[in-house]
C-alpha cells in the first residue's frame, strides 16, 4: 500500500473510531433524535453539492426501494439505537460490540443465500467471535443494561446487513450520491422528533463541539476520505480499518472519559477481532457476486 494509502487508512481508523466518544458527550446535553438529526442534516447538506456534480443522483433515483432499505438499516435505525444506548453504556463498550459486525455479516451472507461456502477457518472464526460477544455482553443482559446492550446489537445487525443491500442491489450506484441521499432522507425522518425535543437552553460548549465533530469529521469528511481510500487501495483493503476503529473507540473512552479498561474487555476484544479476521478470510478467490457481498462495507458509523 502506498504512503498516501496508509495515511488515508490511519485517518479513517480515527474518524470512525471516535464517533462513540462524541455521541457519549453529545447525548448528555441534547435528546437522542437531536443528535441523529444534527449528524444527518449537516452531513447531507454538505455532501449533496458533491453528489450533484457527477449525475449520480439519477442512479439513486432508479433504485429508490433498496436505497430506502439501506438508509433504514444503516442510519435511521442504528444511529438511534446506538445513541440511545450510550445514554447508559460506556462508549468503549459500544465500540467493542460494534466490532462484531464482520462476524454478523458473515452469518448474514450465509443466511440470505450467499454463494460463498464457509470453510473450517470461517466457522472457527464465527465461533471465536461469538464467544467474545458472549463474554462482553453476557454480564449486561441480566440487569438494567439489558436493553441498551440489545440496542447496540441491533445496531451491529443493521451495519452488517446494509452492505449486503449495497452489494446485491446498489452495486452500480456511486457511493457519494448514495450517502448524500441517505443522510438527507434520515434527516427528514428525524426532523419532527428533533423539533419536539429541541433543547430549551443552549447546550454546553462541549456538547456543541461533539455535535459539530460528529457531523463534520465523523460523517462529512470521513466519507470523502473513505471514497478516496477506496480509489487508492480498492474496496477490499479499504474496509480493513473496521478491525482497527474499535480499538480507537476503547482508547478514546478510557483516555478522555475515564471509562474502565478491564481484563474481560481486553479478552473479549481479542476474541472478537480474531474471530472477525478468520470469519472474513478466504482460502481461495471467490466468484464476483459472492466476493462483493463479503467485502462490501459502507463504513457508515
């Protein structure tokens, strides 16, 4: 990989590793719908001018049904669930649970008729990853953190299924117009709830900075960098940063918010990471459609 590719890779690992921290700060000052609305509205507004240049909106319009499904599974549902969960759970824990996306994605491909066969290595990866998930979320499922933990698992499920929609139905739609339209649609959906829950007082500066960072850095700039990374190294290599950003999320939560880093978290993260790598590895090159399903990642977080 070129020096430019490595630079883009590092930037992406950070940009999609710190949203959990920013969400945690923002949701302490404004409502959940307000957080999601701000992120989607600003992101959509800033990306739409770029999307209009290449005429890609015509392709988006032709595939409006899968676009709506993708938007619901990647943004409208997951971003609400994740933000609501972070009112209770540490941001680092949320980031680690989201690290299960490759494992869930491998299961989803198989369950929805993917043509790839899972070998022993892939099945072992699924087992190892699920053990890591059990270690991580098991203690939370019996108490008051049960529903927030389930919300993060729903988020991971949406993140895993949405790329399958892209691979199977939106393969000819450019990523930038798709993202711009999806963000704009999500913003429209959350507008009424944002109006109803509009804060009575001006939020604290740290909340405003978190909202701005979430919308500008983790959404708008992140997508521009992501598409540049795809052009530089290709779609398969471009998604490898999804193995790194959970570690960034944990580090940010521990250093900035003082969240705990326990031996259990380290063991669970190691198992999830190892399981993700094994479950998404391949022994031989796969056919075109199946390969697309397993390497497709929008990275939207």
